[in-house]
C-alpha cells in the first residue's frame, strides 16, 4: 500500500488495544490506557498521560487530555502553530 516507490514508516512493535489513529506525515495511535504511540513525522509526546483524542498535522501532533489540556508537539519551522516547543494549553 502507499505511493509507488515510497516506504511507509512502521511502529517499532505491534500495537494492541488501539482505540483511535491519526495520520499525516507521521502516524499516531491512541491506546485504551490513554497513552499515545507515534512513529514517523512528529514522533510521540513525552509524559502525556490520560489522552482522550489525538490529531496529526504536517509534522506535528496533538493530544487532548481528559482534563481539557491540549498538548502540541513536533516541527514548527513554518510557524503555523505559533509555538517554539512542546506546549500545554489549559
């Protein structure tokens, strides 16, 4: 699958208990325990527990935690997110 001549990034191990996925230039999987696994593109957030929803943009990822905090991480070279590093927005 995928585009001819292109290889798809894959997680380092098989995932189980996946409740949601998001894809862009990378991929994210939200697991049933509220953790996020990422590969390719933006990678995965460090120390981001209790996630209820995920999203993926162009080289950045987003996670909504159960307390309403939005966590955004990844590449912001085009200044689309107007942030310079991982940010939590309460």
